């Protein structure tokens, strides 16, 4: 009559609360500017405290997302390690670290112009750069580079370049971290090959006589 029936029910328990600490990803900074710490997180904690291996200062060392202003010594060292300490609800402390890397702004220098003979390739020389992650060459014309990622590549002028007699090429140095990219431009002058056209009056002359000859030179 149903007296031996049973009912089963389930209760979903919430996950166990655990204290966690994450200082955030490493940061690449440009120069000695103040750095915003936005990637740090923590759970189930009473308080937090930030400390640094260097001599910079925090806007609020007890905030989860403070700003860090590096010192001159931090900048000279090239990096500083920040440690996040989280005090848990059960009295336990957890720590995690992240690093701020300091980079100089990219600098580039080189000739403002080059020249090459028509039909030849240009070996780009004298271009220098510092504090960059990569370089990228480009052209305003139709030529091509042997390797656009090299600091001093070879440029092969295109047909349109040769027809116009000049072309502008550009190098972009990509900044490191949050530093801006830097560009430089140079004019490439493409010189025509020298040629000579010699003309005479077309007269037949005898040995010992003279005839007027004119020559017209073109190209550089």
C-alpha cells in the first residue's frame, strides 16, 4: 500500500570559501612614469598589503589596485618586484609577486637621403636604432626590401620608382613596453645611367680632312 516507498532529494552545497592572492601579470613600462596596477585580484580576505623590492612608493599600499611610482634607482635597475600579501579570513597570509620592467624610448638615426644608379639595388647603410623591439621598413613606391625587418636591408627599386626618379622609404622602430613607435624617412634618388649620342654631318671626307662631331650626354 506504499508504506515502503522512499523519497530522495539533493542539496547543492556552495564551494568552499578559500583565500586567494594574485598580484597580476608583469608590466612593461616606458620611462619612469607612474604605473597603474589593475590586474591584481584576491578572494575571501580581510586586508591586503603591497611591498616593493625597490625604493618607489605606492599611492595606497593597502588597496587592491594602487599606483606605483618608481624611484630613480628602480629605473636604473631596469625592473622592480612588487609583492601582494593577502590576509585571509582564517588568519592565513598568502603572497604573490609581479614585476615591472622599465624601458627607454626608442631612438633612430640615419641619412636623410640615398642615391643609386638606375637598375641597381640600394644597400642601406648608416641607420642606427636603440631601445626597440623590432623594425619594419616600408616604401611609398613599388620597390621591395631584401628583409624589411633588418636595420640595414637592401632596397630594390621598382619600375614606378625608376620612372619617377626618386622614392621615399620609411623605417618604423617599434617601442618596447608602452613606449611609442618612432619613424624615420629618407629620400632615394635614382640616377639615370649615363649615355652619349654622337652625331656628325654625314659627309664623306678624305684622309687628313676634318669634320665636325657633336656629342650629347645624358644621365648622371
